[in-house]
C-alpha cells in the first residue's frame, strides 16, 4: 500500500505540474505560446506517461473522481479510497507549491489572475454559468470514466490503455477549457486553488461535487450497459 500511495502522490504531482504548469508558464508565452491545444495535450501527456510509469504499481488513478468511479464500477476496493484520495490531494498541492515558486520568480506575476484554477460565472474563461459548468464537468468526467473502464477491460487490446486514456483527457480539455478551465479532477483543482485563495476556494466545491458524480455515473453506465455479462 505504501508504494501505491507514493506512486499516486508522484503521479498526481506530475499531472498538476505538467498540465497546470503548461497553462501558467507556457500557454501565452510571447509569440510562441502553446495555447489551448498545447495545454490540452500537456494534460493528456502527463496521464499517458504516468500510466506507463506507475500503472503497474497503483493503477495510475491520479484523480479522486477516477478512484470513486472505479470503486462504483467494481474495480477498486472501498477501503483504499480514503488513502488514495489523500495521496492524490497531497501530490497536487505539492505540485501547486512548486509551480507557485517558479511562477512568482517572474516580475509582475499575479496569482489572483487565475493560476490555472477552475471557476464558473465570472471566473469561467468563457463566462459560462454555474449550470453550464456543472453539466460540463459531470458529462466530461463521466465520459472519461467510460474511456478508462473500456480501455482497461480485459476484452480490450492489451497495452494500449494509456494511449486511449491520455488522448481522451486531451480531447476533454479541448472541449471544456473555455467552460471551466477543465477540472474533471478534484485534486488538480485543489492543488492550485489553495494558492489562489479567495474566489478559487469559494468555487472549489463544484469541482469536487461534479467530477465525483460524473465519475461514478460513467463507471456505473459502463458496468451496467457495456460490461461483460458474467
């Protein structure tokens, strides 16, 4: 279990540092910024690389919504939910701290401007309403769990799950960055929100509630409709 939790901590650290780091440091870098496409790809690559690196140790959840979804789908024991989620949140906050130290090394940096935090209404990148953001996060996380459940099904081609899951997360970001800055991961949202404080903390509840509901829903749908009949 210790190795599993360390793997989850390190994996979530990499996801937040790689994904949020690309958004904060590289997305709008003068003239050669990577933009929305680059940030989306960065998030996908963090999951893809970690799935190969630690998937055989912890399953590479890196996300409380994934852990809850896999539990709902009958793939993960309830007794390990708490420790996994704790390790994921700690890894995310550590990554947020490292990113904060790096970002504040540039003169004029203002963490209150966003720091890749998720938000709705005035803090949605596109000004989307609370309801729109709630629906987006639930549906995107549900689809993410459908992809994970299907790609890791014993009937699926062996060895390709990390690619499908990584590209799935990339696509999710391409769709929903303008809506919520894309969470689908409560740990990722928490890891940067604690450094922004203020509005990011007050809106953080949505990025726990919606992904957890979506994750459980997607896994249950897969288990009931698409899973193998025993």
